[in-house]
């Protein structure tokens, strides 16, 4: 099988926080890296979600045109993700001609098949602006949980989908003092009730849905689907190709998931194989498609988009596996852009290396429940796991090889490698490969820790510093075993901490990259040439010291609607 991987498209209106990183992009990257190591054919697609009211609002606040704002923010996103070593095959955007063509094509098919409804609705109209305000332009108190800054389409606190008219004390997001009144306007809707049976038939085809995913799908289907608006009174977006709707654009949720297809099309064009995207999306029976997202995106990926695809009647590739995550909280509170609460990716990469964040987030991935981030726990994890467990072992081994063997690989053969050590390594290799393959990221990090612990226990038990005084050959075998372990560490940890893994290869003075080595038991214990020079003792990972001030720095300040 070929592997198509997509992570939820980060919204263009600002820099994303660590919750966005662990909720989709980072675990998708770890999976893509693992599959590439195994020699699989992988296409990892992502890009910015450019349309919708928040983009217009952010552009207006920045005093830029929406197109200019989106172009600049797209570049900023791309650079930040590069710094975090996210290995997208292509990072595109949804505000492209290709997405317009695909979205309008899907709409035309849905309309022709009888799944589009015209409906007159009541919508807030701003007297000062002389225009209807889309739902995201309306903020107010959530009628379900009381959150004061709920948007007109969804409450960020309780995740309930909303209609602007449900909000208590509604206000314009642009001008809070502007006078609003309700007026009638006509929009287009997707007839989800008519498509419900198709969704029910398709949903069981998803591979091993988690409790979170299965529960969300069941809840939506048990409550019966309602028609869902697909057009908005905005200037920025994909035009509706229907007479009488020339002044409207598609709602962002209707065009954004089609971006997975259009970004693949843009990738094909950028790589001089313009028809290659069709091999991944049309009648692609040899493609295994995995999506990664946070829990608030489940309805769009497991209900709405499948309904659009199925209703179109076109042979688009349907997702096989959805990996959905709960939320990462900051000091037991929600990350919040408006309140400047939590750590955003541009600030995070200024504070500590990418691999520190990558490892910590994967080790604490919110797979079954929400996970809480604290700087104290972050420092403890990095210091204990990376610095003391992995880094200390590597430093000890290189120092001893330098002292007793002039920084050269001691004499050994595959047959003389410690049998018990070899068996434990092979067992852990098999377990780790399964955890990566099955998308169990916290478990994968736990197995990596067991690998590193094994090395420390082995060198402590064998005491090569004492052996060197009595039997230098035996000491050399122990240290050769340890050097082989370092190489294995580089290979097994590369999907999670690629820079540290590449540095381990560099310390061993090995050509190539751990990215090119599969988890293969056959060659792990005869891979270093006797007499080969390795580098001397270095500080591979620096410990994190006082983080007390950082906790306060990112708490932010509450902002009321």
C-alpha cells in the first residue's frame, strides 16, 4: 500500500500553539517518518486554511488586504514548521485556483444529485457596516456553558456548534458597539439528513476507531443530522457557481477539507508530474489514507466531509484511519489566542530546541484524555529522559571509548555481542515498530525510554571501567555493544527526535542518516567497523534549569467578550 497522510490544516489567522502541534501535525509527522524509514511510499500533505471570517478580521486588524495577509502568514507558518522539523512533502494553502475548481466541482455534483437546499434564514445585519455579518463575526455568551467569548458558529469552551442567534448579548467582532438587527437573507445548505444513511453505511469502514472518535460519530448520528449552511456573506472565499448567489462565497468548512485534494494537486504541479495527484485521490485502491486532528475537528472529518464526498458520487479516496486527539491544556487552563494564554510555536522554538518539544509532546500526547502542560513537568521530562537517560549514557560511552581505546571502535564480532542484550533489543524493536504503526504515540515514547534505560543498566552492570584494568578485550566488547546501542537509539528515535538522532550518527562518525535505516534485527549488531573512529565526549543534551518565570510569562490575561 501507498500511504497518504494529512494533518488538520492550521488556520491562517495567527501562529498556532503547542496544542495545535500535538493535536495533528506532530503525530502525523512521526508516523510519516516511521513509514519512510520502513521503505514505504508516503505522501504527507498539509497547508494553511485560508478562508473564512477570522482571516478577514485578522487582515483588517493588521491593516492588510486579506490576500496579502494570508500570503505573509503562510510563509510564517511554513518557516515555523520547518524549524520544528515537520517533514511535509508539500505545504500548500486553500486559497488557490485548484481548490476553487475542486470545491466548485463537488458542489455542482451535490447540487445535481439533489443534496443542496435553498433556504431563507434570519441573520444579524450591521447597520454601521451596511452588511450581513457571518457567524464568526458575532461573539457573545454561550447559552450552554456561559463562556463569554463564544463565536457564532462554535463555542471554544464546550465545543458545541452554535447559531449566532443562540448567543446571549451578541456583539460584532469588528465593532462591539455597532447596532445589530436581524434580517432575512437566502443561503445554500447541504441536506445532511438525506445523506445520513450513506454516512451510517460508511462509518463502520473506519479502522479501529478510538473511544473518542466512535463516541463522537455515534452522538452525531444518534441525534439525527440537520441541514448545514454552506454559504456566507463574505468577500474572501471561493465564489458560489450558482445564479443569484454571485455575492456569496462557500463557508470555510465546505472548502477547507477539499484542500487535502487541491494541495495534493498543487504538489503534483510543483514536482513536474501534473497528473500524479489523481493516483492518490481517484479510484486509489492501493492507497491507505490516515488523517490526524484534534477532537473539535471530528465532525468535519467524520460527518460533513464524508457526506460531501459520498453525495458527490465521484470516486474520491475515503479516509481509512482517523487519529483524533483530546486537548493539551496550559497549567490546567485552555490555550487561548485572544487571551495570549499558553505557548505558541514561534515562542516555543525561541526557548528550547525543537526536539525537546517534540519528545515531550509525544510522551504526553492527549490520546485518551486531555493532557496538561506545565513548564515544571516539561523540564522534568527533558532532564530525566533526554539529558540523564539518553544523553548521560552516550557521554559515558564516548568518554570510556576515548580513555581506553583512543576513540576507536573496540574489537568485537556479531557473535560476541551479549546475547541477553541482543534479545532484549530485538524484543523492544518489535514492540516499538508496532506502537509507531498503530499510532500509539505515548507508548512509543515509553518504549524509547526503556531502550535508553537498558543501555544505562547494561553499562552499570558490566562496569567496563573495572574490566579495562583486568581484561581490556572484555571491556572493549562491552563498549562495542554500547556503541551499537547508540546507533540503534539514533534509528529508533529518529521519527520523534530527528535532530538528536542525526547528532548521534554524527558522534559515531557514520555516513548517511538514520532516516534510511529500517527497524531490521539482522544488521544491528555488526554495523560498526572495528577501529572506526568515533568522536570524543560531548554534551548531547543540555539540562533545563529554572523555569519558574516562564510559567507566569505565558499565563496571559482573561479577556471578556
